[in-house]
């Protein structure tokens, strides 16, 4: 019987979308799954636990077209601690933009890590519009995909999945403009202020 | 304005006030915490008031940039990547259609001719991934054009000088 180590590598792990995606995963995953946040200081502790698991699931956001430094640094530590029993590495990545394919390069980076260090890349789920989708009626699409994704890991029939809001790009831009305008409003900042062209002083 | 942004010290002296050299390894730059304060609380300014706030205004202003970075797993290594993540205050939260995809609206950011000098022990597969990464970056970082140079660590200064000479012509 396998066991999944869920590693949330969002730089804002405690309050992240990745955490919500991980929770949905745990809900549907038919084998044991244990959840951890990757922090700056717990790399060694996490690496020591890895051999107890059959699978690792990295959950993280796309940052500047790539993997966030939080994850990069963890992978660099893991590289220095070769494991005798290597779990299969699966990934749930989410990005702000609507196109799930914008995540492709980050996945390639993980795949290069796997190749260089003798890990197998398992299933991948690429989520577009991941900043907001869980707060929309399209949340069920994410639930459906995570359910299939988790079953692919349990059955060891690893696959690539993707999902996003089923909106035209024009509609998505409209919806995201409202999302961010409301975000600013909660901080007492107007849309015009948010649009400022000024950078520092 | 022209900018040379490097993840290591470069032994280069320039007699040109229009070119700024920044050695990221000498600065104190924390990781982005993804708080979106730079978009929704203090637009255009990062809430972490460390050295990064002195760097991203130069990234914004420069119409020619040279980025020098070690490569890891086909992407930028930690020092450069940390700075690029901290540079999102130069964009707004709002999204537009750009080259057929959704991307953020930039603030006052000059259109750039970029040169990326990538060094380290880089496999062919990593080179390919890095090339596709820079292509994506070009959409998000306002590159009008770019060139990637893969170099040995020992030749970087030489390569940078050669490219700067071309700027000065
Ligand atoms: C520094 C930074 C860089 C980002 N870069 C990208 C990007 O290149 N493409 C994209 O689609 N979204 C990008 N995003 C948006 C995040 O991927 C998105 O908000 C995601 O939902 C955050 O997930 P989390 O809450 O799990 O951290 C970026 C966000 C931050 C803070």
C-alpha cells in the first residue's frame, strides 16, 4: 500500500491556493496522504521522512514562468541527500493566467530535476486561472480533475491532466479585472491607484 | 538607461553613466512571499523594504539589459530567480491580451532588447528548456527582442564586455 507525502511549496503556503488544492487531493485520495509545508528551515526534516513514502506530490504556483524559489531551493537540498528508496514525484501546479500551458516550462524543470537525480515523474495536473477558480462556480471542474489525478497516482497509471475556467479570454480578462479591483477595494485602494504607472519614487 | 544584472561579481569597469551594473550576490534580497501588496496595497512598491526595491526600478527603466545567471535544472538559479520574483511591482494586477495569451499590464516599463548570459554545466536538454523559458519571459518582462548566450563561467566578463561594446557603437 502506497503513501503520499504532499509538499506545499507555495511561498505563502499557510494561506495559499496550493493548500486548498492539496486539501481537495486529500479528500479524494484513496490511500494515506500526509501534508507538509516547505519552509526555508525544514528541508532536512522533510528529506529525512521521504523514504517512508511511495509518492511525493509537489503542489505549488507558477512564479515568473517557472518554479518558485521556495521549491527550487528545496530541490537543491534534496539533491544533496540521495535517497535509497525514491518515491515517484507527481505535481499539481497552478498559475494566475487562464492558459494551463503557461505551466509547461515549470513542469519541464521538475522533469529535469527528476532525470538528473533518478526520480520518476508521475502524474501532472496543470491548473489555469488558479488564483481565482476555487471561488467561482467552476470549482467543480477542479474537484473532478483532482479526483481523476489522485486515482491515477493510486493506480500508478500516471497521466497529465489540465483544467481552467471555461471562459473566453475576453470574459476571463473581465472577470479578473473585477477580482483584482475587489481585492484592492478590501485594502482601501482604488482601481485608479492600482493602475499607477509609477514604480517606487 | 542600460542595465547589467548579474548573480555574481563581474570584474568590469565602465566609463559610461548610462550603464548600471548590479551584482545581486552583494545585496540582501528576501524571497517574494506572494502577498500581492505591490498590486493591491502599495501599488508599484514592494512591502518588503530590502535591496530588491533598489533593483526593480532599474529593470523597469532600462531599454537594454544583460542578465547573467547560473542555470539550474534548465531555469535560473536561486540568486537571479529570487530577484525576478521580486520584480512584479513593475506590473499591475490587471490582465490584457498579449500575443494571443493573457498577461499583466505593465507599469512604466521600457521595451527591452535583452541579452541573457547563461552559465554553468548545462546539458542540451537544459538549454532547450531555458530557451523556452526566456521566450515566455519575453512576453511577461517586456522584451522586444532577446538573445541567449551560453557561456563558461570563466568567460563571462569577456562576453559581457563584447556585448557592451556593441551597445556603445
Ligand atoms: C512573484 C509572482 C510571480 C508570478 N508569476 C506568474 C506567472 O509567471 N504566470 C502566471 O500565470 N501566474 C503567475 N503568478 C500568479 C500565481 O501563480 C497565482 O496567483 C497562484 O494562484 C498562486 O498560488 P498559491 O496561492 O498556491 O501560492 C505569480 C505570482 C507571484 C506572486
